[in-house]
């Protein structure tokens, strides 16, 4: 299998002080709203599709 140049940096745990949990939650909920999903050639898109069909020779 070949790599396609994609890596997973999925965050599984985030450690924050307990007195900041509400602030962090609010920030984490707002972040995805700022993403602009679109075609990779669209300059306004900030997130594009990352899954492709694997082609085997």
C-alpha cells in the first residue's frame, strides 16, 4: 500500500485545567463553524475532501 501524503493528527485527549473547561468547550464548538468546505481549487475553501479512491496497479 502506498501513502497518499495524508496523515492523521486526530486528537484523542485534551488536558485543560478544570476552571477552563467551559471556556474550552465554547471555543471547541465554535471552531468548526468557521470552516468553509469546498473544492480544493476554490480559494475560499479552508477544508477540502481528504479521502480518495485507492488505485492499485
